[in-house]
C-alpha cells in the first residue's frame, strides 16, 4: 500500500479537497502535516472566528491518519511515495512548500499541488510558476482552467472539486437571498465593489427582499492573519448587521459554518463575487449572480449570470427561467455535473504514483 503525506496549510484552501481523505485511505496509508493556518503553533494560534475549523478538521479526519506531524523539519520524507499539498503556493517559513520540495525531489517523490482559487491567471501564476519548485503536478478545477493555462502541460490535471460531491444529498429549500461578498467597506481591498451602503443601494437589496419575500443572509469571508490583525471577526459581523438594520432589511450574518453545503442549499438565490463558493449554488441550479468589480472574474468571465450590480434583479429572473447551467458546470468543474469529482481526483492521483 502506497504511503502518502497530506500537507494542510489553510482551511479555506484545503476544504475543497479534504473530503478525498476517507476514500483515499482505502487505497493508501495516509499521514498528515499541519502548517501555517492549520497549525496551532503557526500564524493563527487563536482562530479569528466563532468556529475553529482546525478542530472540525481533526474531529472529522484524524482517524484516517497513521501519523500526524506538526514540525515539517522533523519528518523523514523518504518514507512517502507521494505528497499532496492543499494549495500550490509557497510563503517562506510560513508555508515552506518550496523547502520541502527541495528535500524530496532528490528522492523522486512526486508532489501534487492544488489550484489556489479563482484568478485571472495573469502575472505571477502559482499553478505554472511553481512547477518543479513547489510541486510536480497540480490539480485544477476543470478543463477550462487547463485550457487557459496550457492544454499541452501534462503536469496540470483537471480534478474537480471533491468537496462539492456531497451536494447531491442536499435538497433546495428556497429560504433566503444569500449574499457572498469579498471585502467590506471597512476593509482595505483592491476591488471597487465592497459590501456597504453603496453596495446595498446598487443591487437594490430592499426591493429584492420585497419582490421575493425572502430573508437576507450575508456570508462573510474568513480572513487570515494579515486581515485579522486588529480586526476581530465580530467587528465585521456587527458592521454588516448595522447596515441591514439601517436599510430596513430583515436578515442575518454568517461568518463561520460547519456545513456550507447546507447553507447554499437553503438559498432561494445567491448574489456573490467570483468565489469558488458560488460554484456550489451553480451546481445545484440555484439562481446565482456574479458581480463584476468584486474580485478577479477568472472562470466566471463568460458565465451567463455575471453582471454589473445594477442588474441583479433581472439577472436572478433570467437564471430562474434558464435553470441549471450544465454547459458551464461541465467546463469549469471536472465531475461537477454528476457529483463525482472525488473518484476522478483519486483515479488521476493513483495513476501517477
């Protein structure tokens, strides 16, 4: 049985692939190394949120690992047949994947990275520039990403989003309008569309609530230490709650959840920036609007539900009429239509070790 080391660095990156662990453990012996945001001794000694997702991870997955490491320098890497990174970045001592790669490459141990997230693939591209420096292979969400980067590079592997497979077990309940912003007006951010007074007025959120008769839920994005310093998460929660009250909008705020699939499945519609979280609602056929100006458009640049904030209402109506976007799902998420990304991912992995 092959021996594989999984290196977990940051929950919001790794949560997309962590669900492969139970199935992969049937084929391989697994060990775990936690670093950076997944380590209790790293940059986030105290979790900036209501749910410490490191605890949720260990509770769910620890029984599948034969060994769990906290210190990357103390490991005998020669015992492993392959290494899986939950990201494809390097950040010096904080995320020492480049240093680990330099150790294992002399032993011909393949290292598998995973796509960082949704980006425009311009400038410094982790998935290309870190080849043979951080990883030997890199899993991507789908064929679109490989075509954008280079269809001829065999080290790029469409592997889907395994965490989304379980969506097939969730029923839509149409309970609320879900908003998924990137930055708040109280944060410094590189994009002009941020959640605040102007945002609420632009998308006509009060009118949307009256039109559909649904509560509003705002899902805040977790931030790592660079944004959390001096900015406790409850400040963000209270800020958004105050905005909803100011604009006479009935609703609430979610910062952390132990089941984002349930949160998505309960939505009547989703208004978001170009986050991978929005792919869940698209897979379920929930009307999903992607706002320009809130993030890199990346894989959403040709999505039929992408628009300026002023056109949200008409775009939701259009999505209701058009239904599930099979063509987009097939292009963006390997195995996304049939919810079988886990099988595809593991098959591609085992063929290469």
